[in-house]
């Protein structure tokens, strides 16, 4: 497959060579930009679109979705100190109960 040779109206010789026959630095940079940079921006835009869609769906409750309660068992994250204290008292109570049961068995 050689380069095609054509003559235009004025009789001038026009020689066209395939683009892949003469790779240059500019050609390599263009190929790298298309193959590496463009997919990166595409992924970024898709990611932001998904985040935006999720926020809109949860904010307006579309399709029956609502924002889940924050914290453990719907206890707000700001109440961790009180929650920890109540859990510790429950654990102590259960340990005392087990200890009393062991004493009764002896």
C-alpha cells in the first residue's frame, strides 16, 4: 500500500500519505491524550453525576428512598458519650447477673 498520487485542476501533483505511516511526537501526544486523558475526565464526570443523582434522590425521596438514620440504632453520633455510658452499665449489669448465677450454682 503506497501513498496515493493525484493531480488537481491546475496539474499540480498532490501526494497523500496515510496518517499512520509517519508518526511524529505530535501524533503520539494526540494519541496519548485521547487514550489516557479523555477516559480520566469521562470517569470523573460519571462519578460526580452519580454522586449528584444519589444526593437528589435521597433529598427529595424519589422512588421511595430516604436517608438512613445516622449512628448505631438511630442514636445520633453526638450522643456517643451517653451511649457508651449506658452500654457500660448494661454490660456491668449482665456480668453481675452471671456472677450471681454462678454463685447460686456453687
